[in-house]
C-alpha cells in the first residue's frame, strides 16, 4: 500500500484546533448523523469495537461511548490524542493512521466512523484503505464517513485549501462508489449546504457490510 502522510500539521496546531472546536459538533446535522450511526450499530447486535478513525481531540468518541458504544479512538497525531486522553481518560486511544495496520488483526469491528479525516488522505490510497477496513469489519457492521464535498461534475475529487494539512473534497457519488467497490452498501446520505460556519457542502454517508 502507498505511504500515508502522518499529517504533522495537527501536532503543531492541536491546541489551536482544540480551542476552535471545543465541542463535538458544529451543526445539528452532524449530531444527528452520529446518533443515527450509533443507533444502527447498537441495533445490529454486533459485539466488537467501533473505531473512530481520525478521532482528533476525542469529543465524538466520547459521545459514542456515552451512547453505549465500545469505541477506540485512532489518530496519527500524538498531540491531538494527548488532548483526547487527558479529557476522556476512560476511553481507549490508539496512535496510528487510517490504514489501521497497527491494530491487532483478530479484533473484528462492529463499525467505523471517520469524520473529516479521509479528506486528508491522498485520494489514490483511499480505495486500498477502504478495502483494509472491510477486511476487519464484521457482516452487518456500519461505516459513517463525513467530509467536505464537491459538486464539480468534471472532477470526482478536488484538492482544497485547508488550514492544517493537505485536503481533498470528494463528490458524494465518487466516495460512495469507492465504499461500494470495497464491499459496502450505501444506506443513506445527507448533504448540508454551506453556511456561515461551513465553507463547503458537507456530506455524511452511512454504509453497511451486507449481512
Ligand atoms: C478535521 S480533524 C477531525 C477530528 C474529528 N474526527 C472530528 O470530527 O472532530 C482531522 C483529523 O484527522 C486526522 N488525520 C490526518 N491524517 C490522517 C490519517 N492519515 N489517518 C487518520 N487520521 C488522520 C488528524 O490528525 C485530525 O485529528
């Protein structure tokens, strides 16, 4: 698999990020999307952990934990994870990137959530990473991804200026197709329009491994 950048920008700017985003969600859509994901995981009856990939400062993993989900927060940034661990010491945190190759292979997953973290991956490595996720997910497991999206019909994915690290916006259909090619089925999607707090449309995609 091609190399995945460690994104050192988040180490340098972790404190500023923490101040800029002191709570889990910046919109009701985000909060409800995560709640629906949590409900779907619990209703699946699957045992096993849910990974929050690119968990950042840990607020969303904490929300999932409060909802009864056994969650592990994964992030390549030592500084972001340190803030998460200090605030939420009862949750498990694991330093590593979206390839999840650092996690024990026998740990079968009940779900994966990746909010605004796949945007930082070179689009060329995303299909391989989704395949690696599917290899670890149990039948019936759910995957929720959130990302700034593009409506450029000519380009499935476009790089955009991001304050911390290189980042790419995907067309919702393009990322959904990549998830489907890896072995997942789309359950629903939402697309929120830009507003005062959000420069770009933001998409949530919920997919599931067929039972
Ligand atoms: C915009 S923050 C989102 C944090 C959190 N998911 C949230 O919703 O608040 C992006 C996070 O993705 C992480 N990240 C960057 N590159 C990554 C990679 N290759 N694999 C996994 N996470 C990555 C960053 O360290 C950062 O914590």
